[in-house]
C-alpha cells in the first residue's frame, strides 16, 4: 500500500508555477532593457560570452530540484508488512436528510449545514466503531459503506448536497430500508441507525419500517434539525433564487416534525434528540447509548510497517543542484571556432 508520510510538504510544488512566471517576466524585462540600450546585434557583440541557453538550462535544473525535493520531503512509503488485527465494534449508519427543505434557514446557517457539522462531530465521537453514511430525500443512496476511516466519512458528509438525489421528498422509510441492506446480513444485534432530518415525512410507512428493522436487531435514533415555527425553503429555478411554492403559488413554510421523528425513534427502540437542545449534550447522550450496544469482534487487515523511499527523489534533486551549480552563464570556449563535423 502506497502513502505519503508528510503530504503537507507537497505544498512546496506551488512555488514552481510562480517561479516559471517570474522567469519569463525577467526574460521579457531584460529584452526590453537591452532594446532600450541599442541595436540587438550590437549588444550581442558587446557580450559575446553570455549564453541565454545556459541561463534557461540552469533555471530548468532548479525547477527539477525543487520538485524532487518536495517529493522527498513528503516521504513516499510503501507498506511492507500486512497483519490481521482483531477488534470489537458496533456498526453505525448515519442517514443524512438532503431534501430541499433542509436548506431552510430557521437555524443558522441552514438545517443542512448545521446537520453536516453535527454529523462530523458525531463521527469523531464514535471513533472506534465502524461508521457508514446514507443520504436520502425522496429516495435513499448508500453514500459510504461501513468503515473505520473517519476522515473519509467526514469528507463524504461534507460533499452531501440536495442535487445528489433527483427524487425530492423526505422518505425516512427509504433510508431505513437502505440501512438494512448496508449492514452485514449476519449482524442482528450490533447495529444502529442515526437519522438526521427535519422530519417532513408524510408517509406512515416510516414508523412501520422502523418497527420492522428493530425486530431484526437495529436500533434507530433520530436527530431533529429545524424549529417548530419553521421557515421558507430557498430553491433555484433556472439559476434564479426563489422559495418553494405550492400548486397555488403560495410560499411553503417547512416546519420541524418532532412528532414523526419521536414516533420513528420509539418504534426503532431508540430515542429522539433535538440538535438545538445543545450539540454537546446530544453527542454525549448518543455516545452513551451507542456504548450500550453490544460490540462484536471482526478481523481487519492493515499495514503496520512502511518502507521509506524519500532517497529515490533526494538523490536526483541533489544531482540537479550540482549540475546547476557547475553550469556557467558564459559560453564555453572549448568548441569555439571549431568545426565538430570535420
């Protein structure tokens, strides 16, 4: 398995395009200065030993040295030993509502952005358990399967957006059904689903789906985002900002449906929480509930030893610097006046 031990050092590569721009700017400035002094041919006769080609070659070697040094600093590594590790974990699936109603701004900056922020914190709090991500609106999709890569989980949560699902609505039963498929089929008592939504579900199938899933060993928790007073739902129509309207053209106010979310959580054997009651309090309560879930042992293959190969890039970097140092700005007299083809 390949990795960079210090990828942050690759930021040094940003210097290269800046230096290239400065190099061409310097050449152009020098030509303009020479042209102001007099005739180009006359100036070249006054400076017979200056070599513009050598000037360019020295710059190229400096650029190559910087590029290879940056790669060397990042320290490319290759996994040399792979071992099996046994660990205990519960399987947790986070279902994030990305319907258009989640763009309502009754909580700042919006329900969706607040939900994503909460979900990222939740992933970090649940470190040690396997975590997966489901996004849903009128339909549900597995955004990321179960993993212990919490950085990847946070990235997938950040990328969630209403346009990722064309079918709009808030189908909580679809999210529950997707979670049942995403969990391993032999796992019947070590799994939980955490639904983050405004609860605008107008289908009673969600409660029935939660009850059925709980009978198969799944525990369902719900997190409400929004306020009972609600807010209008901003949408884009033909690249113009507007608000969601009903068939009569009246503005639609989206409200948090705590009753629905509470009923789904109770049917799923879990509990309902409101993110506005305090994120830290909700996180701690959820963490305590998850710790009560029985863990199961699973086997994971992972690399624990890596060989460093920074020297592969360090050696040519040093070589390029030495060559640049040895190249003179002056023309060589070795071949001057000689016909090398005679």
